[in-house]
C-alpha cells in the first residue's frame, strides 16, 4: 500500500472528526485490532466490559448530548450481545452509528469462530 492510499480506518476516523465525534465506545476483540492500533490522541476510547454495556453507554451519551455517538462491537457474537440495547436505541431514535468487527475474508470459508458470513443467518439461526 502506498503512503498516500487511504484505508477504511483512515476514512472512518476522518468522518468522525468531520462530524465532531471524538468518543468511541466499544468492547474490542481480535477482529478490531487494525481499527484500534495507533489510536489517535484526539479521540477517547471508552471500554465496555461487554457489548451491551458499550451500546448502553453510547446510548446514554447520545441522549445526554443530543449528538450522534459511535460504538464499535466485536464480530458476530458481539453484535448479537448488543442487539437488545441497539433495538431500544433504534425505537427511541437515538443517533448512533455501530460498527461491528469481522473475521478476515480468507477465514470466512472455513467458518472461523465468531465469523458470520450473513447477518440474516445470525438472526434466523442455523
């Protein structure tokens, strides 16, 4: 990759800066290492002990400030852990952006633990 080529991470960080969002809530795992590495000094990362609590904290901040929040949850199982709080935030029209990690594409065909090729499969079961 050339030094002037932007990554998805670079673009996400810039969009968050442009929107004035400087706090990221999350419960990270191995799939988020690329996003969390070399964390920008102008951002605060608020660690939740589980995805539901990370979403709950982001929900609370959005309601208290009236501004959008950003939450990063761990892959398929982590997203599943957060669904109850995400649904509540959705029904209450809380301005929140959620990003979920995912296993590398090369691992999807081997059905790696915590990989999820399709969200519809996660929601409907095997």
